[in-house]
C-alpha cells in the first residue's frame, strides 16, 4: 500500500502500526500541498461531518 499524507500524521501513526515512511519521489505542486475534505451534500449536516 502506498499513501501520501502530511509528515506529522505519518510520524504519529508509523510506529503504532509498524509502517515505513519514505520521502516522496517528487515534489508536489503548491496547489496539491493543502489538505481538503469533500463529501456529498446529502451528508453536509450529518454530525460525523460537522
């Protein structure tokens, strides 16, 4: 499995689950460096997503 995520999150979870962290093989463009969450508008008022 390969996942891309912020280093701070990886540093926290890697030791808990025996994961190996490696640097990204490329530099992401600035527009891809922010974190965003998207879900269907039907769930917009659901307590799990507020």
